[in-house]
C-alpha cells in the first residue's frame, strides 16, 4: 500500500485505536470492512405510504413533543408531513436532546415503522434536523451500514471508507488479484477492485433486492472468496492435525461391556457404531477431532461416556464441558449414577461454587486425583491445570465460541501431545452445511432413537384459547403427569410483545390453585435453579414455568406436556429442541405451540413443519428447501464463523463450489486469501 490509515483525514491517533479494535490496521483492512446491510435514503416516502414492518426515510415537521412515564420514562415526538402523522419514541435521551426537538422544526428520520394502537411509530430512529429552505440532497446510492465499536460512528466510518474509495478509483491503491484467470472464468467472478468499489458505493439504479442478493456479481465475488478462505483454513488445520501427536489409548473393551451390561436399556445400533468410530480414533497417535450429531434424545451423552470411560481406564483424565450450570449439574448427577459401579473419581466445577470448594477441586485436578471433571466454561479459566487430560468433550458446541473450544483443548497439551476432542450437537445440519461450519472435524451421526421413545403429538393453538389449556393442565397434573410452560423472555419488553416468564407464573398461580407451580430462569442463582429442578424431578412441582433455559439436556421422564408461548417468534431448531424435553417416558406426550393471531406465511409454514415432523433431520431438510439453512441454525450463534459478507442462509449454493475450488489452490495463494479475509489469529491445530 502506498498510503496508510493516518493519511486519511479525520482519523488521528484516537481514531486509529478504535479502528484497530475491530481489526482495521491498513487501508486494505478498511475497504474489506464490508457493509452488513444498506439503507435506502435515495428517496423520501410519504408517511401515508409506509407499511409497518419495513424501513423508510421520511421527512416531516415536529408538531408535539412530550416526556411520559409508562413502566419507564419515554420521550415521544409527533411529526407530520401533510399526508399523515407519525410518532417517534425514545427510551434513552437527555435534556439537550429534548430541547433540540422544537415544535415547527424540520426533521428527516430513518427507521423501522411499526403500528401500535393504530398509530405509526419508529423507535429510536436515526434523525437529522435541517433548514426547510435548504434541504440536504438525497443520496445517489444506497447508504451502507457497517459493524462498529464503542466510540466509532457510522458517519465517521463512511467518511474514511469514502476517502479510501477515491484512492481506489484513481488507482493510487489497487488490490492484487489473488485468484487465477482460470478460476475467475470457471466460477464467473468479476475482478476484485470493481467488486470492492461497488459493494461500498452501489449505484442507486440497482434495486435493493438485487443489491442484497448473492446473485449480484460484486457480492458473489466477495462471498465466494470469503467462503474459499475459510475452506482453506480448514484444509490447513486438517493437514496440520496430522502432524500432531496425541495420547494413543489402547483398546480396553471390558469397562465398556460392563457399562452396557449395567444399563436398563440396550444402546441403539447407531450409538454402538459411533462409539466404535470414537474409540478407533482414540487408538491412533493423532488427535481425534470428531463432531457427533444426533437428534434430541438420541443418546449422545451415552456415546460420549463410552469415550470417556475408554480414556479413564487407560489412566487419563477427561473434561466434559456443558454450556449452562444447570446442564452441567444434570450431567454430573446422571453420569455419576451410570458409573457408580466403577472406581472413578468424578467432580463438578462451575462459576457459582463456593471459593473453598472450588479451590479444592482445582487442586485435585492438578494432582490427578479427579478422573472426570464436568463443568461449564469455568473449566477454561487460567488457574485450571490438568494432570494428564487426554479427552475433551464439548456438549452443545454451538453454545461455545471457537476460542473457548481451543482453550480447553490446549489446556490438555502435554509437551507436544494434544488431547482428543469429541464435540456433540443436537442441531440437525445437512452435511454440506456442516462441512462449512465445522470443516476441520470428522463427522458422525446418530440416526436412531432409543427403543420405547414415545412419539410427541404437536398441536398449534391460538393464544385466545388459553383458558382451554388451563383446564387441560389441571387435569393432566391431577392424573400424576407434569408440564413445562416455556416463555421466551424473563421480563416484559416494550419492543417484543412476548409474555414474560414472571408474568405467566403469576397468571398461572391465580388460575391453577389446585396444583404446585415452579419458576426457573437464567437470572436465578445455580443453587436456586437446582432446587427448583430437583423439586420438579421429585414431582413436588407439577407445572414448571421457564424461559428457554431448559432447551438443552434436561431429562424428566414424567413430564408429558410442553407448552411454548409465542412459538411464532422462535426458530425451528429451538422449537424442536424444546419439544424434546417431553416424550422421554412411557406415557403419551404432547407439545402445544401457542401463537398470536395474524401469523406470517413463514411462521405458519414453520409451525406446520413441526406438526408434521418429529425427526430433526427431516425438519432440517424441509426447512432448508423452504428458506435455506438460516432457520435451522436460528439466530447467529456464539460458535458461528464470523463472516464479513458471506451468509450461509443466502449463500448456501456457493459452498460446494468453494470446497471444490479449495482443492486446486496453492499454498502461497491460500496464505494470501486467509490473510485478506480472516482478521482473528487462528492457531492452526488448536481448533
């Protein structure tokens, strides 16, 4: 580069620190800091023409302004453009901001229009006051919106990028074309410099739909290159892993045969096959990195336990990391019960434990007095030192970031010997997609359910039929079964019209005085949560009101009914996970999906799929055909790859081509692509 960031006007040393914070150290980094979306400020829309649920750029005159109190303090501003009125609502404001909103002032606003009690409004719009005699010109192109950090504003970042684009246009800077002409031709890709310029400054003649679609030639070029860069990282990890040494654990099938003989049921054929794959991996002198995917209730924990038993009986330690305290406690209790006839020391470690108890366990881990340690992310804290950790098991991997998995793995490193890794997930993902998200891992599927597992009947009911459900619950509980009632939020929210767990709990206590009702949510202390769960397991609580904290791992066979509030707001994967909390005993089980009236087509399709399908892989397949993989994965997960522009929901079709292309890329080209696209340092061999 002939220029550096400090040559751009307005950055300065302080601005440089902020840019560095988000991985921007050069002008190349700045231009590869790509828009996450666009705003259409090329035209003003009349308020009367706005449709709730869409983003608009509007202009009006302030007619009224007031501060009101309803649950919390709010600043309400009413504006009019002659066609209709609209209100702007602010929850965060100060005295100076209130003064700025003078009656009669001209204002332009951009935001998401919604309809509340037949009044159109925008919550916290972006706004600009202006002199009506000299209105600012409208933009000539769609306005890009960039990822930010504290203290860095969109206007500043847009200004820096605009200056850099001028340098690119005048050819004072140019990006080298890393991909060969053959690859560009084969995959129909435009040159990198025009792709970068047009992605930041798109022509207003292009429709918004065309701009955000991956068929857009500029977007396609960048998406393809980014997907390719990630595939090349996986390729390098796989190659590097083959050079590493691990603990070669000799075959010792007697303990596993003993455990199988002690079980009150027979493992499925699928469980036994995956167990053999795991043990075969652990007999090699290279570290195992295997993902085990299985539907809700398919018995992944038992398969992981087979692996743990194999490592422990070879004289080594095992770490089992779960995403929540409540799930780690349940794993501890159930595994301790299954291994009660074995001379194995098992311990539990989580953040909320008493300091003295925690210190004792940490010391025992270091001395090798504990064979199997079960816990939360507390296992990756600096003070944890393992004696001879040979196997790391990570449950519900999508709840953990890549670096958390890396940290636990490297903790077990003994000289140049790395522990084996076994990663569990209940999220049903098609194989091609799994290769993109977890391309460095070997892949096993448990595709059978244990014998005797009951089919769950799924019913969708409008919220208007709540009273009927109350009667049904009362009858079910009085017959001896138990019920979950799940709400998406802990407290009421002004933005999301969801029933909160706390409010629902109070409502149900008033309606159902003849049964015992409990409440559990994420803000409770672990001791409180465990006390409630213990009461539920021991049938002292008939109905458990909960947030989605119970989504993974909880196993109460006597619970036969699951009611999910606001089901239209949840992704299919999460709904299927929640439904899997029932149907674990020998009684018929039911899942009731409560929804608000006025369902969207997507919400209706989602609920229909869930009613028809009980197998997670079938659900994933159908949902993929309707909307792509976004709904399968739900909202952005902590463990997701941090893409700059690629979006696996939208760009699924390019995955196969990028995998194919990665096979023909040289080591030199690979290094350049990875450097261009992946800011965070990846320590090859530790992922």
